[in-house]
């Protein structure tokens, strides 16, 4: 097995407008469901199959990952983690450091601005990508991580690919 690990950062798909229900309970729109399914098709096409998934506890992130699993066929352990909801990048980094070390490919499904800021921080020395522009809803960044999860720090990762699910 290669020493390089794969981190897939996913921003949830298009959700209902603010104010329709409590933020944590906002669900995906029809477009969001199609876009999330497209994420799964792309992961399958790219042969990305996670060993472990961190997912925010919000309805929209859970629905995003469930729709992606339906079209990707990816079966993996999913930890629905409250700390991911509305988390700043430093908190997301703490969560990722708790990933089981045997996991080679890990997905984190979360929210903006935390997920785009995490992607920017992890790749700050290795990319010219402006994640603020590229991390719209259903945005995905696949990063190569050459360290153990417990040793994850800013600037160590490089961008393998970027995708936006649009179905």
C-alpha cells in the first residue's frame, strides 16, 4: 500500500432556503438530490471508494452522502459527527486526526465555509486553486495526503482533482 492517503472533501448539495425549517434540519432540494447522485457517479468513475466517512449530522449532509452512495455503490463505515456541523477548519482538522489509521481513503462531508477553508489550508503550499471560487454546493476536492491522519497539518496535501456534481 502506498504511503499517500486520499482525502475527499465534499460540500453538501443544494439545500432548501434558510428559514424554511431549523438550519440543522434543512433538506436537499430536488436539484440537490440529483447533484449528490452525480457526486456518487463521479466517485465510481474515478475508482474512489472510501474506507471511512466523516459526515456532519445535518439533514442535508446526510442526504448528500446517502445519494452519493446509491450511485457509487461505496460501502464504508460512516461516523455522523456533530462537531463537523458549522465547524471552522481547525475543528475539522481535529476530527480528521481521529480517523482510524488503517483507513486509506477518507471522505468528509460538511459545510461552507469550513470545508473550503480546510481544503485551502491543507494545500496552501501546493496549489494555486482558489477554493472559495470552486467549492460551490456539491463541490468535491480530492487531496493526496502523504502523512498519517494523526499527523495531518496545514500545507501537507496536494490537489489530485476537483469536481462539482451537477445532475
